[in-house]
């Protein structure tokens, strides 16, 4: 069974934290893959991942992005909000 391509249309996939994580678990698509990863590895949901497991999980997400299973639209990093012109 081929997995359906998932599109992320904003930058909520990327984490901005002091721990060096690349992907944010609060993004619904990343969280879905996280839950599947926990199930596959037999890790209880209330325990979470070790640092090594998190790196492995993030490598899997990056592999899916590189393979085209997850497509992130837009540029990496934060968006710069354009200023609206005042009506003349």
C-alpha cells in the first residue's frame, strides 16, 4: 500500500526550541507520524522518546520529505509579513 502524499502549507513543521529539534510535534502531520513511530517501536505514549530515538524519528521525517511523501511549501524559516499599503 502506497502512502498518500501529505502537504504542509505553512512553517509549523519546523521547531524553534533550545533543544535542537528540527521538527515540531505540534504540527498535525508530524504528530501523526510521531504516534505511528511510537506504536511501531512499542513505546508507550506517556513516556516519550530518548534523544537517540528523537534523532531517529527526525531522520525518518526528513527522509519522507526528501522522498516526496511529505511536501512542505514555502521557504524554511520564519515568514516576513508584508506591510499593507495605506489607501491613498
